[in-house]
């Protein structure tokens, strides 16, 4: 599918990773000009090892929450103007999205923080490659932040938390409250969007230390895609990144979740919601296992598209809801994450329908996958849909999807070429493996059910956190 033309030796990049892909004739057809897309993916390995004593575990949690807030603040301190969304999560804590088209030579530039990494990218003419590499190396080399602009950006982030979560009906319940109730490991179960008190707790020394530790070449992957000269690009990378020193990264904590043996249920009262909503989350198989690939095909069968089983059952047949949402990794795609993950379905539904009726309908739609092997026609249709989604992801945003996956696979697997092996892995999935995967991972005992209960009031206030039942 794609030709990996060059993989840069990590020693030159201070034990970081570089991927070059180009020239590629088809790329010119996608863009009206010769473009180079650059992604600098920074995995923020700020988790702390969890100790046995309760006190140390509490202290580790407090420090993690503070570091989570710092990742968002650093992102926006490096970019202005900014449109920002923030969140807290165990591996990568905060999501930030910005768009800045102020520089005339740049077609587009952006940055975001996902579950497991932060990225910065530019799409620009080939003659701007050296300038872009200089910019990214300068971003990694230094950060000049004052008390004034830190306070300004704390206010920006806090306002985004209010506008995106606290003052919105449902408040992103399907990936905030659901995650907190579905997971047992604290690193996976805290409020990963961000609490206002944690954002305000950041100090200048905190920001400086965080930046020095995690924004370093040995914590990064650099990918360049487009019509350019690889030899020239290599020289540019040596020139601007070669002198950057590696940082001392702290050890990673254990993020694994115990096997769930009992269904969990939680209810959240929402003063802003007009109709009830429900989300179900099932723990996913470990990434890159045969069951992982099978689960993605199951996602296509159950949720994706109007031909999916749940859409046909809940929308077309029963009229319980007008739309079934969900999937794998709602904050990205099924391929750009590394740690624990949930397979989620969520939707707003008719108040006249009881939650138990909905859960029974979902169980009824899932059960055939668990009790008998799917026919080859069903599997082939799911495979076709999945390949379409993969190719759409690769081509999105003028090719950003490709460079994002290259950088992600370099960062997580030290193998950007994995982008070429995804489809062959899916083709190995058999009807028997689909059934085996469904039996283990679509067990009722492996899921968490979260209900949103409307609570209309004359004066709406931010909803309280969901409580376990």
C-alpha cells in the first residue's frame, strides 16, 4: 500500500525515531501543490510507578493529575491563537486542538494531545521543509513562558472545560464518566479531561520541569511524508535535531486492568439533558493480538454503518433511538493508541423505553456472535467496511492520517511499516475467531453500563460525577 523509503537511525536523533516517506506520485494527485506533512509525535510518559502503600499511591495520583494539566498548558503555550479541548487520561492526559493559519508559507498546521501522545504537524510546500524542521526542533529545544501567559492559558483551558463538559448536556459521558466507572486501575479511571483545580495548580517550575522531561527526542517520533528529497531531509534533521540531548524519563507504571468478572452499573443525573442516554463499554483485547483484529471486525458488524446489527435492531426495528454511536477509541481511531481501551456503544433514547429493555435488546443482537460462527458473507462485508475506514483514515486531512499512523507505529512499536500489515492481519480473522472473541469480550460481565438521567431544573448546575451502583 505504501512504500517505506527511509528509516532514520535512532542514534542520530538522540534515540528518537524518524520516518521519511516520499516521493510518492499519488500524493501529488491529492494536493494541488507539492506538500510535505510533518508530524512530531510526543508520547508523554508521565505515569508514575504505583507503590503498595496507600499514601504513596495517593501522592502518585496527585502528581499525575498535576502533570496531566501541564501537558495541555504546554501545548497551548507553544501555539497561539488556539482552539483547545482538554481532558485527563492515564497515558496521555489532555487533548488539545489548535488551528493557526497565520504564516503565509504554511497551508495548514495543527497540534493535539491524544490518549498516548501529543502531536504537532504542518502541511506546506516542499521548499518549506527546512523551515518546518527548524520550527519543530526549536519547539523541542526551548520554551519561554512567563507567569502572565501561563495564567492566560490556564484561563483558556479552564473555560474549555466549562464549555465542553460542565455546561454541556451529557458532558461527553461516553468517554469521561464511562471510563471512570469501567476501570479499576487508577491511571485508567480518573477524570482524564481535567479538573479545574488541577489546571489552576500548575506553577512555572512545574511547567518548566515537565517540558524538560517529556519534550525530548528520545520521547518522540518524527515522520515526513510527501514529494521531497530524502537525502536533503536527512541533512536537515541532522542539522536541527542532531544536537538535542535525550532526557531522563521516569519509569512507566503498570496500566493493566484485571479481568472483569461482574457487570458494573452507574447512573449520572444531568440537569441539562432533555432525554435519557446510555453507554455500554466492554474491555478490549490487548492491542495487536488476533482477538484485537477480530474485535475491530466485530465493531463493523455491530455498530458501524446503517447495515450494522445494532442500528437495524434499535433504530430500524424498535425505534428506540435515532442513531447508534460508538466504536473503538472515540478520541482517535482503532490504530493510534497503545494502552487499555473500551469498545463502546452509546446513544440518546426514548424516555418511554426502560434501560433494561435496551440492555436486553443489545444482548439479543450480540448473542448470535457468541453462540455460532458468522457466515463468510457477513465477515467479508465487515472486512470491506473496515478497509474503507482504514483508507479514509489514511487519506484524511490531505494525508495527515497516514503520517499520524506512521508516527504512532514508530512510537509504540518501533515499526512504522505496520501501516502496510494491517489489512493482512484482518484477513487472517476467521468466523471461529470472531465467535471466540465475542464469547470472551462481549460477556455481560465484561461490561459497564452508564445511564444518564435527565433532571430538569429551573436553574441548571453542573452535573455531579456518576456514582457506582
